[in-house]
C-alpha cells in the first residue's frame, strides 16, 4: 500500500498491510532543518519552508504522513495574542493574551487570510501537490480548551472552572468556532486527516472536570465538524496522563486518540474498548531523545504487540531528537511486515 492508503485505511478501520507510522503533531528536528534548509522560526511563517520541513517526515524519516503545523500558537497569534517566536530549537509561545471576557471575542471575517493561518493552509496545498498518494497530509487545529489557555490564560481559565464555571463554559462555546472554521479550510486545502489538539490532561484537570466542561463541547464540535467534512478522519490529541478520561474520549465521536507514554498501551486499549482507535506512544524523552535506535525498536515492537493501531511519537518531538531514532520507528514497522 502507499503511505497515504495505509494511514487512511487504518483510520477508517479498513484493511491495511501493516500498522502505519504517523505524526499527529510535529517531528521537526534541528537535523531535518539543516538538511532541508528550512528552520524555525522561519518555518512557522513561510509556507514553502513549512512544507519543506514537514516533507522531511516522509522523505527523511519514512513516516506515512506529513504534518506542517508544528506549534500550537497560530490561531492565537491570528486573533491578537502576542507571540515569542522562539528559536531554531524552541517552539513559539504566547506571552500576551487578548481576552478577559468571553463576550470580547468576535470571529473575524478575514481569519483564514491572516498570515499565521494562511501560511498553514498554503503549506497544506503545497504538500498535497507534492505528495499526492505518497503521504497522507495531516492538518491540525487547536481546540477550545487549549485556545482558552492561549487567548485568556491557563491560570485564569483553570480558576474559572471552580470559581466561575459558567464563564469557563462561555469561553469554550465562543472559541469552538475557531477550530471548526480552520479545520474545514484545511480539508478544503487538501488535508487528508486532521489532529484536534486539546490539552485537558490529567496533570492539570480531573476526569470529572473534563466530563463536565469539555466532553459536551467535544461531542458538539465533532457533530458540527462532520457537517463540514463528512467522514474524513480526525485524531484527538491530549498530552499526559489520560487513562481516567479515555472512556469519555471514546464517546466523543473522534476517530482516534493520540496518547502519551505516561499511559500504558494495554491499559489504554482496555479503557477505550475498541470504540476509538489509538495512536502512540513512543516516549519522547526516555527513548527518542535519550535512547538509541535499538531502544526505539524495542518500544515500537512493544506498542505494536500491545495492539495499538497507529504508531507515533507521543507528542511533538524535542528538536534535538536524532533522525536515526525517528527512522527506527518506521523501519521497525516495515521490518515486521517484510518478515511475514
């Protein structure tokens, strides 16, 4: 099968020749930046450089998809947040947030034309033209929970969950239009699949909080998203510990959940009960950054043996990860198939 066929078949629960190796987030490394001539921070702002660096995921690392949205700040910047652009080995971050009340936010008519957003859409178009069936093009949007962190402030929002819960719900409702609009535009630009990144991690909020606040928003967002994109596959991404909320993730309507190595693969599979696919969970720090290709191969085999349907690094990889370690993921999956 072609890489695109393999990835999409797995996400649609159809026959595929082996577990796909994908990156729902970022596999941009400084090594790839040097080899492609496309480096941060310019690769966040120049569509051609963004596409060139994303293409390294297939061309240099052997992954079955390419993913051009490396950070989590594009929507926030387009909506007035002040951004620190980071450096070659540092992702951009939000340093000033524009909203203090839900009613202050109005979705601008020109949102899709604003530079941080348009750059990603243009990069998707470039990648679609370049790869065709050679790799699945993966878009990404930031969900309303993480947007509340970026546009209002994590401490403020988390405090509101307890002190002003209706205000927190109003923020989630107001910000939902952002990923819905951006997601539809990415599929129109040529994306084959999409990551919905929403960081309601167990390290910061309880499963009960997720169930009360974000679960209903996710269900409604998926319903509205399906009206725009039909059956195109969408992957939910949340970092950190999430076993206690995975049964709820499985009821949202997302096709797949991209999970962290803090969650045991077998326990994660039991938690979702086959109601949602899983993608993960090669450890960024313990294995990819500080391990060897043999360490990566061992963990990749363990993840495949556990029954995880799509193999991936657990989150956006540190820029200092060696390409040989990332290649070891795709090489391991391919070797298992070739030995059949």
